[in-house]
């Protein structure tokens, strides 16, 4: 595996959205032009209605942009898939997870600080904590944690959610 923590692993919801988009693209390419209906469903125009007459020539409604989009979706699904982990990779990700779960709460603003007003005591501490939480170091470590969690538990929609680590 090639340093998977450097690439973004897709969440369950992101994968589901891309798979739904892929089905729409396939319908566009195979079954005709797809148009959304008022109720959110999809209606495909039959092949015989796709024929257009422009300047006396009949052309199919084949859309090269849909084919390119389908390739892009396939690439995104392949690049963002969690893949399989060897035992050594799994233990390294578990170690990274534990380290972040110990480090993060010390560098996150507590939940109670989110509702402070500028005139309240402790507001400046809340601002300092929020600044630490939005630092490049924290962001980088949080991204690595999210990728690690999505690899360790790819079917968990909440894998990589750091809000559970936030102190009270």
C-alpha cells in the first residue's frame, strides 16, 4: 500500500453518492438522456426519441461528457476506496488512531466554550483553543486520523468523526 494516509479515503456517504452518480451516467450512455422528475426520480427518454434531426442528419444523443464523467467517477471510487490492509498496516493505523485520540482533546476547544460570548469569562481561552484547533498541524493530523479510521472501519458512516473526541 502506498502511504494511504496521504490520499483521501471516501466516507460511506461519499461512496454512495458517487455510485448513484455512476448509475445516472450509465443510464445516459446506455438508455438515453436522463432527466430528473419533479418528485426527485429519474426518467429516461427512449432511444427512438433521442434521435435528432439537425441539418438533415440524424445523430444519436450520445454525450462524450457523460463518458468522461463516468471515467472520473470510476477513478474517484478507485482512488478513494479503503482497500485491504496487511496486519502491519492495520497495527500502524491503530497506533496512529490511539496517538491522535490522546492528543486531540488537549488541542480542541471544549463543547462548553462554543456558546461563550465576548463578554464572558474564559472567552479568550476559547479563542486560543479554537485557533489551535484550526492550525495547520491539527488539520493535518485530523485528516490523517479520518483516513486511518475510514480504512480501519470502511462501513461505519461515522468513522473519522472527531467530534466525539471533543472534551466537555
